[in-house]
């Protein structure tokens, strides 16, 4: 859980191949393409919390997460 830490870049997470739960609520993640690229490197992610970031306000990003990551069992991102 990395919630509320003013995180801008999540690239180092790519090394955590066995990670299955990732909490990134309320940080400063802005780059949608880079975020998706990093998440694609984490094949075991089943639970993702990414709401409250600038990137999570982008409608395209929300749909991309929902449709691209079929292995997710829980997604915490507002889909207004």
C-alpha cells in the first residue's frame, strides 16, 4: 500500500513481478501511458487501487484499465 505519498513515478514497481495487490490511492500519478506500461509488467496484479490521482480522472485511462487488465479481480477507480 503506497497511498497518500505524493508519488509521481511508478516505474520501479516493474521489478515486483509477484506483486498481486497495489494501492496507489491519492498520489500524483499523471502519465496514463506510462502507468499502463508499468502495470503490464505486473502479471500477478489482482487488486488495484488507483483512484485519487490526476491520471484516474481521464475517462480513456479508466476504460483502458478495465478492458486491458482482465486478470484484475478488484479495481478501485471511480467510473463516473
